[in-house]
C-alpha cells in the first residue's frame, strides 16, 4: 500500500522544469458566453413578445362600434360602446356585458357560429 502512495505522489508531482500553471480566464472571456445567452433570449423570447403586445394594442386602439370580437374568456359579441378601459359587448338580443378592453382577444370577421372547415370541435383536421 505504501508503494502505491509513493508511485502516485511521484507521478502527480510536477517536475521542476514544468511550466507555471495557467491563470484563470480573464473577465472578458467569461463575459462573452453570458452576452451571447442574453442576445439569444432577447431575439427568441423578448422581441417576439413585444411585437405581439404591440400588434394587440394596435388592434385595441382600432376597435370601433359594430366590430364583432372574441374575448379571452371565449365570448363572441358585438361592440356597442367603448368607455375608456371598458367595452360594452352585446352577446345576444337582451344581454349586454361590460368587459375590460384588454380582455378582447381578437376582432372576428363573418359569422362566429360557422365552423372553420379545417378544424372540428376536438381540434382534429377534417
């Protein structure tokens, strides 16, 4: 057992003529991968989300009386009035509701009761 430790000590010891160990990488070389990661996050996550938010805000700003809309809760209705941050939606003949303007998901065209020919109720293609 003593000989094993002696052999390990001799083989792991650095010879006198060996080079000095390299120093740790500088601050700039450690910073480059982090900058690359932040750039990737910006272009893949943050920027597309900002575009979507801007497009949604543009749609909300262009909202007018008579538009047929779909809310985030899944209600279809027709805009009856816009009062600041709230929108009055007519969802049937005698039913009008007030919702927050930000909860309008999209403006729809045509009859919302018509089924899209490519998608059925469970999401499978026809």
